[in-house]
């Protein structure tokens, strides 16, 4: 027996067809083909090694399987090397266990573990900004590291932001260099410098001496050698000077002395002190007479709040005045004289009891001057509850008026309408057909019974309904039961020129009217009611309509 192939290697993995030759003792041969399947089931040898990698500036790093492979091998060759994790970021800083899987050409695999140590050695990007701070009332200012941080960054995050100087005082006014330190979550550090400019813009406080009142020097209208007193000042960094603008001699009346305090930074503050040299009222200027409409209350007169007085030194001043109502009655026309109470200016007197007076004239009530109606047209189908329009009165004094329909010129159609409040209503639209113009006379009366009358012409508008929507009943039962006894077309009453005719089958006209509110009682020319159908002809000349149809009497 002889095989055509007896040795096999990795290249023969799988099915192999070979020939088996058998020879007997007499030299006869027989050949047969057989299949030899070669299997490779030996797993590879996976060897891995530990490595350390660095994150880049974006906070990421990629590791290839080859970087972990430590000489893995297979008798027939390696097909693939796969690493269980290849992408790492800031969250993976430290030791990371990974698995290297080696697969050979026959699909056999073997794995090995390794440790990938991820390190972040990229320092943060420290960015600082210059700032300006103000000293407070105690002469100090504080900053936080965030105040000078100008969006410093780090791929893996910032753990701490600090600044080397956070408090400042008067000695630091001006530019101060500070160092901003940024520490990331992995301990990397970066610094940047910034300038903190400290300013003192807080003005000093100044309390002027209290106001003083003095008399003029003997035989003069001025006062001299006045002792003003001592002001009280404070400042967060100290006051350097205090001055005032007091004159050598003070005139009669009130003089305002301005005190000024200044600190080392040039901030200033002022305060005033009133120095009054007493004078007295010698005369006053009488206010002009005020005219007011009737019913003006005392509080609404618009009285002057000040009055001009003349002092003994011939100076003039407007001082507050409070007027007394006395006998004033705004509801009664007439002239009223008011007295007053003066509010003296500081340092003045009214030792002569000068009394200030003025006059107020309450004018007679003014009568209404005009009457208007907001709308003078109405629809023929207007409801009794729907207002045609609203009356308004022109009246200089009054806002409340009573409106009534009155007799007189133009009152021809008063009985068709009524007034409720200031609204005009149509009592009923029955009998309106054929009428388009209406005349009414209206009176408006104020609370003093002053009246004004006006005639109004009202116009009935067209019936605003489509012809196609005109409803015509085509049956009725004239049996005198009080229900549907007459044939009518109710909507025709909203038109002005209407003609209605009814004919029997022979053409004899049984009914004719131009009054749209009049109905046919079903009777023929003999006064009998006969069941059957009848021809009607309806003409509405307002809208050029002619409509023909059949109406039926259902029963007697």
C-alpha cells in the first residue's frame, strides 16, 4: 500500500485529496482516492507587556495592540491581535487592565492581560486678566482668584484656582502685581500674572456745623464776626483738608455756607450750613383772583402754594402759604375772599401780623351746548333690546345728563322710540314697512336743570339678508284654531315696497296686499276655505325680487 502524500503541515490545513495504491502478491494494483482532513487546534501563545502612556493636550491617547504585544506566537501564524480597550481619556488616568487577544489562522485564540498606566503631565493653560477694585468704607478691598482668572483651561479639568494676594488697603492704592496659580486634577500647575489696580473713589463724609440764626449788626443790614462751629469729617484713608466759602459779612436773610472736605486720593465731599440773619415781613403781593367753574371743591381750586413777601431790608421771597376755606362753597356762584396762614422762612418773623388774602370767584353753571347721537341708522330687523346709538352731551361743567324724548319741532316719530339711560331703542319693528325716515326730538338736562334740545333724523337701512335665505312657508291650516290660521311671510315687513298676490288654479286672484304684515286667511272670492294648492306671486321692489311658488291649504 502506497500513499500519494503522507506528510502534512500548516499549509495543508483543511481537506486534502490523496491516492491510496494497493498492490497484491501477483503485482496487480488498485488505486482509490481518499480525503485527509488536517486540523490545527493548537492555540497561540499570547504574551503581553505593561506600558505607560501620556495624555495629549486634548486629554486623550490611543494605544495600538502592537504596543502591548510582547512576542506572542503561533505554530501556523497569527491572524489578528485585538486589544480590549484602545482609547483612553482623563477619566482613565492611572492603571487600566486590558486584555490582548491573539487569534491564529485557524481561529484558535489565546488572551493575556496587561496594565496600561495613563498619565497626565500636560500643565493647564493659565490665563489672567487685569482688574480694578475699589476700597470700601473701611479702606479695604478683597478679591477672589476667580476675579483675575480669564478662562484658564485644562483638558482634564481644573482642581484649584488661587491667587497669591487677596486683600488690599490704603497702602496698596495703585497697581499691584499678583500671581494666579492653576492646578489641574492631576496636580499639574501653571501660573500667570495680573495687575490689580486699587482705587479709592470713596469720598469722605462731612457733617457741617448746625444751622445758626443771628441778628444783624447794630445799625446795619449785615452780620459780621460769625462763629460757624467745627465740622465733623471721616474718610476710609484719611482727610487731608477742610475748607468753607463763608463771607466776611452775612447779608440779611439766609446764606448757605458750603464746606468741602478732601482726602489723599483727591475725593471731595461738600455739606452746607445755613446761616440766617433775621429779618421781618413788611408787606406782601396779593395773588391774582382765581376764577373756577361751579362745583369746584376747595382742594381743586389750584390755589398758589407760595406768596411773595417783602422784608424790612427790601428783599423779596416766596414763602409757603396755607389757605383757609372759610365760607367758600363751590356749589354756589359768587366771590369769596380767603385768608391764609404763612409758613415763615427760617430766621424771619411776622411781628407786624401781616395777613395775606386773595379772592376766588365761583362762576355760574354753564348750560349744555350740543347733543350728539353716535349712530342715526338702524336695521329694519333691529331688536327692542339692541341700542340704535348712544347720546352724548357737550357741556363745559357737567358730565351727568338725563335724556328724554320731548315735544316740539321734529317730534313726529317720537312714539316709535324710547330712551333708556343714554341709549336710543326702537320700541317695535311692527308697521315699519314703507317707512325709511324718522324724526325725533331729544332733550338733555344737566344736574342744574339746564337743558338743550336737538332734532334727529333716523334712517332705516336695508334688510341685510340674502334673497336665497328668505323663508316662505308653503303650507297653513286656516281652521280658526288660532294656530297657523293665516299665510304670511314675516320677513317681508323689513322691506318697504312689497306686493303679495294669491291665485287659484284657474288664474282668479284670491288675495292681494301691499302690506307685508297682512296675511291671507285662505278664503276664496266666495269667502270659503278650500283645501288645495294655490299660486302665489311675491314682489319686493326694494331688491327687484319677484318670487313665485305654491302654497297649500292642508285642511279646513
